[in-house]
C-alpha cells in the first residue's frame, strides 16, 4: 500500500485505491425518448429500422396526410411517392 494520502478510496474499500479507475460513467443520462435517438420503421421496407434524425438530415422522409414517414434509403422515397396510400396504410 502506498503512503500517498491524496489517493481516492472506493466505497467498498477503506483504504486508498491507486489502481481504481475513477472515471465517472453514467449511462442513465441518455434519454431514449429524445427525437434524436428515436427510431421508426421504413414503410417501404417493413422491418427495417430507421433513425429519424439521420433520415431527416439526409432528406429521407415524406409528409403525407399530416403524418411523417421516414425511409431507410434514397430509393424508398420515390417508391412511396408512387403509391403513398399503400405504404401509409401498412405503416
């Protein structure tokens, strides 16, 4: 054990813990309901997850009858445009 009194101690040890990584990790701070992390399913390719923020940044979305639809790739937008009722009703 070291004689250095400036070392931190952990909650489970009464003495200094010079080898303890004291980096604070707080994974509970991520808001899973944040729109930036929100996911949707591509209406053209059912079962394909789409990150809404990334799709919007890339222009991979359409607004139809007051609702927004996000796409997994640039080919899905034109496909949706050909028959929006078909894909909107399935979503």
